[in-house]
C-alpha cells in the first residue's frame, strides 16, 4: 500500500470521528482543514517521489537485466568462440596426424618397394648363378656323356675288331686246314691234321660271345628268349612313350625343378641345415639327370623294350599287371632309387633333430627321381619309388640297415625286400 492511500485512510478516520463527535467548532474545523491540506501536500509530494523512485528502480532493473543479458550473450559468444577454436585445433591436430600417418605409410611403401627390389635383385642374381651353374653342369654332363660314348664306342670297336680278328683267324685256319687236307689227299699224310685245333678255337670264340650276352641279361636268366612284338604293337608303344616322355620333360622344367628349389629354401628358413644341403644336392642331381636325357634324339626303334613282349606279371592294388623284362628293371630301379633317397632324407632329418616324418619329405611326395617317361607309367614309378623311400627313410633316421646294405660304396635295398615289394612272376610259354 502506497503513502497516498494511507493518508486517505487516515483522513476518512478523522472525518468519521468529527462527524461522530457532533461537528467540532469552526476553529477546529479550520485547523483540521489546514492539517489536512498540509498532509495532502505531503502525501502528494511523497507520492511523486515514490513514482520517481519506482521508475528509477525499474530502469535500473531493466538496465541490470539488459546488462545481464548482454553478459550472457557475450559469455555464450565467448563459449562458442572457444568451442570453435577447440574444434579448429582438434581438426588441425587430426590433419597433422593424418599427414603423419600418410608420411609413415609412404615410408613403409617405399621401404617395401626397396625390399621387393632388393629381393628381386637377389633372386635375379640367384637365378643367374643357378643358370650359370646349370649350364656348366650340363656342359660337364655332356662332356662326360661324350667321353662315355667315346669309351663305349672304342670298347665296341675293340671288341668288334677282336671278334673280326678271331673270325678271320679261324677262317684262315680253316682254309689252311682245308688246303692241308687237300694236299694230304694228293700227296699222302705228311703232317698232323689241325682241324681239331681250329674247331676248338672257334668253339672258344662262340663261348665268349655267349658269355657276353649272358652277362647283359643275367637278371632274366630264368626266362626263355624274349618274344618279339610285331611292328604295329611296337609302333603303338613308341607313340605312347614319346608323348609320355614329352609331357614329363615339360613337367620337370615348369613344375618339378622349381618346386624342388623352393622347398630347399623353405628348409633353409627353418634352419634345417642338413635337410637343406640334401635338398640342394637332390635338385642338382635332378638337373644333371635332366641334362643327360635326350628325348628328342632318342632312338626308340633301337630300344629292345619297344619290340619285346611282356614276360612278367605282378599284383598290386587288387589287380594284375603285365610288363616285359626292361620295364621290370625300371620298377626295380624305382625301388632302389627310393631307398637311397629315403636313406639320405632320414639321416638329414635325424641330424637336424627333426621329427620322424617321411611323408613330409618333398622327395617322397614327388617320387620322380630316375624316371624318364619310358617303359612304365609315372604313377607306377611313383608308387614303387615311395615303397623304397619309406624303408630307406626308416633306416636312415634310426641309423641302421634293416631293409638295405652298403655294397661297393653304394646303399642298396636287400634283394629279399625288393622281391617282396615287387613280387614279379615270370611267364612260361
């Protein structure tokens, strides 16, 4: 309640009192009016002063509210500026980190590229060395083959010359004996007859020739003379084995030889030094054997395998198979080669402290060493090679000779073991 309202209330109370008192005297009334006028004047003055104070208070309140609003707006603006600045700083940091990551990635890519280039350079140098070694080895093998062929040719020439001399000598002796007999018939007996000596000498020549033929085929001495195939069957064999040999030659060059070298490198990474050395030696022996084989210039028509009929049979996997004596020799060779390679591989694993694992050996999985693509199928050769390899690996790993023996500096499988594996049965015509 304002001061004006209070004064009016007081005035109403006073008037009521006067009226109730029966209207005081004029003097009192005059005095009352004067006091009332003075009070009204004071009330009006106080009311005016209160309105100004209220206006000033409201103005101050508005100014304070405006100042508070401006302060809030300024604080909000400052906050937004700080947040924007923080976001910009964070974005700059992220950009810097991204640039750093990109630089690191670029460095890694460059380092990887350098490593790849270095690896390629090393591989190129290795390939060049291997090609150079292979060419040198092939040249040595060719030289050895030429020397061997020359020696064989010389031996054949000497043998032929000796046979020719023997035959010429026998012919001369026969002619001389004939002349002596004629002279004796004409003149009578004057000297001993030499016909018996000549016939004895001829018999010795024939015996030596038969002994040479027997030595060449003594493994099949229990068989009758080989039966010859007709030309059609011979030509079919030649066509089949030519294609088989060509396919196998391509497989060695494109698949088998690179795999052998790669496996040797994997053994080197595993720090299996003896296994690595053995695998490297196997690789080079495989290359030597490849260089020594002349598929394209091979004289198929001069090979007795292609015109000799089958004279053996053997049982494997629930079926009987037939083969001639030359194919049987290849299967025996597969078992012997397998035994030798298994012996070397088992010794290498044992010296490296590696576990017993003949099936993990690359040579066992490949099982092609010694195979030329002739006489028998590759699957047959692989099977019998692995039979010999398993037994050789066991002997080599456990440092013993249970399935084989050392003979004239070479390790060979026992004949009884070989016969038990192959179980050949000869035909009897």
